[in-house]
């Protein structure tokens, strides 16, 4: 059979087409096998760990890990059924002689005492691990609360404030559970005269907070630092005198049996609920600048910034450690000794005495 040139070209082109199709199929098959291999490898590898210690107030920055077996503000074990994410309650409590003995403040994990005006002192009591049924007398807020409340991510309870402080509370984004927005929680007792008779019921506090649109659980609770510290310069200190002002002098006496300092001011400081003395496992002196602020009730209040740093003395275990304190807008104080070593607190309750930078504290 005679083949024409056109017939030969057709057969040649056909063979080349078959060759390229086979080659292309081989390439595609190899690519599919490689993709399958990579997918299998990725599936067999463990997922990258996801950090759970994120502080929502620090815009995603990692924070210290908080153990879920101890309370963040005391370092003591939690009871079954309790949760360390329960939001703290920050309550402003009066401390004039007419207000003593106060009710419920022995339950507080943390107490701040500072001078308001006219030399009087007032407490900011922070409750989380142990919340009493009733607390009082409740009084008005002051500038120092603008520093304290956000550091603990707390709900704030108080009986009003001057216009300047109210504006600062709102500006700071503090969740206001004062006696106006949370009126159902407050009542006046008949055994004291106004304004020393406003008290706070806490049995329904989280339900009321929810009704006001406030969170009652924290993703990353604020915490103080507890644990042993390597300290070279600790000295014995079983008696402490803190002259916050001429008329308000706090005294603390170490009690070995209870492992705490016992408080007195013009006599024994008691809790009216239990008739027991107020005490703290840690008493910390924070030296801070008292700057004159607005006039309230014919007296000038103080601006006290507790988001900076300063000199500090930590009293615990019958010993005194002198050094420094440092805090931020979203973190409560941390402490270092004179050599820069970290000072951790003894598990238990902590009382902060906030004094002006020129105040001299005595101990023995």
C-alpha cells in the first residue's frame, strides 16, 4: 500500500499527541500524590498551642498565669464550687468614729486606707473570695478609687461623689453600682444617724449587676503575687505605727498565733458583724503623692495616683522588708526589696496603708 505524504503527517501528529497526553497525565498524577502526602503530614502534626492567659484589659498582651486552685487576691485554696473568675466587688467604706465599728469588712481580701479630706481616712474594701451578706457604712468615692478599681477589674459601690470624681469614674470605664444605679441593694439602718447609716446588701449583687448589663465573670482575673521570697534584708517588726494624719493613726501588732497583724485605731478595730478584731496577713505601706484637688464639703480633697511607683514597706510574718512598689492602670501593685529582688506576699488578707511621701512610719 502506498502512503501519501499527507497520510504520513497525520499519523505522526497523532503519535505526538498521544505522547504529550501521556506526559501531562503523569505530571498531574505526581502533583496529586505530592498534595496528598503534604496533607497527611499536616494532619499528623499536633496543633500549635493557644495561649489562654490573655488579659482583656491589656489589649491581648500575655499576662501572668493565675492558678485555678487558689484565689487571685489571697493565694488561699478555693472551696469546691467556687470560681476564681468571679468578679471582685470594690466598696467604699467610711472610717470616722461615728462609723465604727464597721460591718463586714473583715471579709475583704484587700483593703486600701487613704486620707480623703480634713485628715479623715476612708477604706476601699475589695471582696472576692469571701462575700458577706451586709457591708457598711458606705460613703462617697474619691480620686484614689479611679486608680484602684480598674486594677482589680471590680464592680464599684459607693454613695455618690462630687462632679469631678463622677466624671473621672465614667471616663475610666468603671462599672458603677453606686446607690443610684443599684438602689435596690442599699438601705439605711435605724441605729445610726445619716450620713453614717447607708449599708449594702450583697446577696443579690451579681443578679443586679447582670440586670445593669455588667459582666460578673472575668476572663483573666487580676492577682497579687504570693509565695516565698529570697530576702536578705528583712528585719523583725512586730509593732507598726502609721500616722496617716494627726487624728488618724493606725497601729498594727503581730500575733504569732494567728499569723497576722492585729489592727487598732483609737482602741481595738472591730467588725460589728463578728465583734472580732480586724487583721491582715500582709500590711503594706505605699508612699504616694497627695496632691490637692477639688473642694468637697467645704474641704479640699486629694488626688492620689496609684498607677505609678514609689517607696514601700511590706510587713508579713513578723518581719519588715523595705523597697519599692510599682503598679499600672490595669495591674495591682508589685514589690521589690532594696536590691531589686521580687517580694511576694504571704497567702491571706492584705491591707494597704496609703500615706503621703513625707509621712514617717515607725516599727519595732
